[in-house]
C-alpha cells in the first residue's frame, strides 16, 4: 500500500513539474521600454530592391516619426509604431526618379528576441504598404495580401547604446508595376534597407 501511495505521489509531482516546465517554456517574453513616448528616426541612404531583377531604388534620406509604449511587462507585439515616414530624392536606374509614399499607417513595431550582452532587440515592422510614382514608371509595394492591403513585413534590430534601428529584408512584393521596362516586375519579392537613429533615444530590454 505504501509503495502505491509513494508511487502516486511521485507521479503527481512529476506531472506537476512537467506542467510547470511546459508553462515556463511556452511563456512569451515581456519587455520594458524607457522613457517611451514619441520619437523621430532619421536615416541616410535608404534602398528598396527588387530581388529578382536586382533593380534598386535609392533615396538619399528618410525621416520617420513614431511612438513607443512606456513601462514594463509588455508584450512584444505592438511595442511601438511608425506614425509617419517620408523619403527624399529617390532614384532608380535609367535616371528614373520616384516619389515614395507610405500607406496603411501606422506601421506596427514588434519585438521578438533580446540579447542582453549587446543590448540588441530584434523583431519586425508589420503593416507596410507603399507606392512608387515616377514620370513613366510606377509600382506598389506590399505583402502577401496584395497592393494596398498593408500586409508587408520587414525585419528590424535596435541597439540601445547607439540608438540605431536597422531595417532589412522582410516579406515584400511588387504589385501594379507599369512603365518600368522590366526593372520592377509584378510578383517579384522586394527588400527595404535603412538605418534610423532615434531621438530621443529609447532603451528596450527583456525581461
């Protein structure tokens, strides 16, 4: 009888431990942002690239304004947002010049992982949609949902010590290409690359 009771107790303890481990393993990380509030990001050379054709549209600069939620214990989803973003002096091959306008704002900033040794947060910016308009060439950039859907995604990393947010890669697609002479083609994948310095600086940590 004692052996049965002892076995039952051990089994119950093992199950409880397993449940506790599973719960801790599956728990999403939490985040702390200071001081939070509004910020401005300024960048130099900013590029959009059709990865299938290799065509690159390069802007000499970009400015973004956004906001971040202050406080601790936050989910990484929607930790901040980009409320406005502009691009200056954008040019492509064959002397094409473009006006690049953003759509479906605000774009959502999401934190996914954190490296404490370098103070680096990695994550995504989601909800991206944009339109390129030139004298003869135009196109839309978005995600899998189609032009104007606001489903585009790019990768980001933010380093506390430098206050720099690096944008790279992502899931973007070219739509409604017209007059671009095969340089930007419908259905091609695209990437967005830039480095924004944030002011005032944010400090993002996890947990």
